[in-house]
């Protein structure tokens, strides 16, 4: 029985949610069957004075079972399922006795919707507890009545940010926003207060069930709210470009439902939920951000036979752009750090950058001064490699030069623990080649961070040819410890992320060389769902760096006797770095101009060097060139065993460089498009724009085998 029924001497029933074989309570078939049985029992109890709903787990109720929602493909069937479940919630709400929820921990999604059905909400003062509606992050909306009830409780203006942004509130913020009414400091106090409230409020009803209910702040037909919703929708569409239907649907439900009676509004909520849940976007988001993310975090790419490892001291070689960021996130996770540089002045400069990150956190209220002091106390800055003694992990983050990396490897390995792991933060140089300078290549690995390190969540772990399973396990555990997302790939030039990411920027440069206006290139990139246009990204990472990486790759290929491939982007790289010498934002300008205290704008002379073509190009062709170039390169990486996990490929593409999340990642994009249709469209693009779009052999084999990624 998922819910346990206990009645006390005052005729108050406590329903305790305690699902067997589950670490957290979730709303699934077992829960719903038990809920219905207990509800019937409550409805038949003639001397019932009240109900307290609580949990025996550390959290209250996590929400609905996403596997059930993911399986929904027919909107009408989904609508019926949602309405059936909501009927149970409504029956609880309409009991003749008051209902109080006593939440001892987190209540998200369906868990918070259950709480909103109750007449009064008390939460235990648990600093780790979170409250909110994160459904929008999975392409859904609160479909268990939360979207209907919340605006009727706290008003449209207060509700909307919580609903369309999926914010998870701390207990104090939840109290401030009106999601809960009271905080208790002990469980005993929580239950005592719940019983007292019940006995004092025997005739209570939900506000919307009272005669003459007045909508707080006005419903959507109130002029002020009409204007607020219109401006909110306009602002939203500027951000989403119409690619994410869930937040737009939330605004529509509020607009259509708030002037209506509760039951009618609730049905509107159910219809929109069913449309979203059976649509492609929500399935892509659920697949990536729930199923595949859980797969990664559970250690699917980590050697399973290695016990969990612990790292106590980490050395960072280099305190520049990447080094100071790696030092920061490591110290933030409670690990002692030694950050080195060629001289003490350089190391101190890196330390000041860490201080600036922490100061910004203090200003925003994210960090307190005590925590900042603790973080800084864990960091030692030095130019003396002797301070690396005792390090069980060293991360090299010096300039992207193979000879330099080799020198610091030899120097640092002499000082660190003999059992320690040495990692390179290189983004392009093969790990096996770098490991040649190591005295213990089995303990050498790639740990590739992304810039800015303190904001970017992904870390790419690269196995060299001799990297041991123990080394991989230690690197994986470290990445989880610093609260990053680890993906694991095999060694190659550019690995997975750099190799596939650069397809977007190369395609942007190819379009420029072909005469597509630069503003069109950028605008369509953003409309396709990328965070910024390809030319803007190149300015940020530095066009000169992109050219140097290309040249290094060419030298590597030449030394191996392999074919060097070139493309129209090479002409653009050469012109920008050699002829006009505009290499990016850090050097004063690249594809864009960067006036002080003004908005950046495209360099006007680009039109002189890359005149617009009279023929023009179809918008869909440009969008597809962005998507297909990266998806095809991902398939090639999969074909070549560079990446071996579909989850790693998809999550890596979303968090590594911002592949549009509504597509679910590069390989999910192929699944979603349909493998046969993808092959046909790739062939069309190949015939029009070049061999780089030729469908890979693996794709053709999978179509023949009726397989998917």
C-alpha cells in the first residue's frame, strides 16, 4: 500500500505516502490505486474531522512517473488519463473535512499539485527542500491542476515566472511567494500545528470554491492582466523563437482558463497538457534531460567494477582562462587546490579572477561571505611545482601547444602522488600523443572543460590508448564531485565535442563565402535554436585560435600520411587572420566590432570581402546545413568509435556547445527526423553544397537493419 491510513482519537486521519522499493515517492499506478482506495475510505467516514497528508521518505512527493507520460502518443487518450487522475485530486479537495499537507521535504510538479489541493500547507524547515513546477524544462506544463490552482491562489503576475521558468524555490522563498503558509522547525511541531489548524477550521473551503471568489489581482480579462500576458508572450517569443511550445501553452491556459469556472479551466489545462505530452518537443526534452541525464549521472560510462574514489588535493597547471575556472569549481566542491603559473604574478592574477567570480556571487545573493572565505582558503597559488606534492589529480591547462604541455607534464609528475592521475584540458590534441611524455601513460587522461568553466556544465573525459579503467573511474568521480556532467569518449583529433561543434562555425563561414549576408547567417542560427550565431561564437573563441587548431590538425594528418580535407571556410579563416588581421573580440574585433559601452555590430567591411550573392538561399537550407552538418559528424564519430554512448552524444551536444535542446541532441535529431528521411535530405544537401553532407555508411546500415540511435 503506497499510502498508509492512520486515524487518531480526534478523528483526524494521517495519510503517509511511503512507496515500497522506491527511494522517493512518485505518482505512478501503484500510488494512484492506493490513493483511490484511501479516498473512498475517507469519503465514507462520517465522523472524519480532518486529514493530514505527509511522507515517510526524506522528500515529500517528487511528481509523476515520466515513463508513463513518455509513452503517451494519442492526445485524446492522454487527456482522458489526466482527467481521470485529476478527478481524484478534486475529490480530495471537496472532502467535507479540512485537509492539511505536512511536507517534510521537496515537493515538485505533481507533488506540489497535491499540496495545492489541500486547504493548508505546512513545511518542515529543511534547507535542502525545493518547491516548484519544473515541468516546462521537460516541454510540459503542470497538468495535475497546478496551472489552474496556482494563479487562483497567488495571482497571475506572481504565478507566471514560476510556471514558465520552472524555478525551484527554497522553503523561505516558497513561504514568501505563498506556495506554503507555515514553516515548522520539528516534525512534532509540524504535526501538532496541522492538527490544531484542522480543529480550528472545520468549515474551510478552497478559495475558488467559496461563493463570490475574487481572483487575486484579476483574471486574464482584467485590463492590467491582459496587457501583462500580452507583453509576457511577446517577450517569451523573442527568447524561444517559437521553438519551445510549453511556456507559450502555459500563457494560453492562463489567458483562456482564468475567467472560467474551476472545472472548465482545469479541462483547458488538460487539453494543452495532452497536446504537449504527445508532441515531439516534449519527448526530445524528456529523453535528454531526464532519461539520458539520469543514465549519465548513474555512471553508465564509468567502469562498473571500480569502487568509488575520493580526491583530496588537485593541482592545476596554468591560471589563465581555463585554469582559474577549474581551480574555482574544484575548491567550490570542497577540494584543496594548488594553482600554478610560470611566475607568482601570473598565479596571483588567476586568483584575483576567482575572487571576482565569488564577489559576483555575493552581490547576487548566491554565496555568503563565510562560504567565500572557505573557498579561497582551499586555494594555494604558486609558481613552485614542489607545492604539488600530495596531489592525487593534476589538471594541465596551459597554452594549447604540444611541446609546452609535454614539458609541464614531466615536471609535475615528479612531484605528485605516484598513484595520482594526470589529466590534460586540451580541446584538440590527441591524449595518446600527449601521454607519450608521461612516465605513467596508464594514469594519463583527458578532462576537457568548457569556457567559462564556472558556468558551463559539461566535461568531456577522453580515454587514451593506455588509460586504465581505474584512471577513468577517478576522473569520472571527480567530475561528478564538482557537480559537472561527465561524458566519456575515445581518443581522436578534436575528440567528440570540438570536432562536431566546429561544423556549426565552419558552416557559418561557408555560408559567408557563398554570399549569404552575415546578418542572415547569424539570425537564422539563433532562429534555429543555437544560443548565438556562428560568426559571433568564432569571435568569442578567437578566429586565430580556430586557424591554429586547423593548422595543427593538418600537421597531424600530414605526419600520418592521411588526406587533408579543406572547405570554403578555410578561405574565410585565412582572410580574417592573414589579410585583414581581425581575429576576434579579445583582439579588438573580428566578424564584429566591439565599441566601448555600446552594443556590438557586424563589421561593415565584411560586405566588401564577402559580397552578397544575387541568387539567395532558402532559409530551410541554411537551418538544415547547421543541423545536418553536426548530426552527420556525430554519426561519423559514432561509426569510428570516438563516442560509444547515444546519451553521451546527445547530452554532450546540448551542454557542450548549445545544440538546440528542443531537438534532443544531435543523434536524437536524426531519430526524430526519421533515418530514411534524414538520409534523403542529407543526399540533397550533399548534391547542392558538398560531400560533407554525404550520408555515412553507419546510417545506411541502420536504415537497412531498421534500427535507431
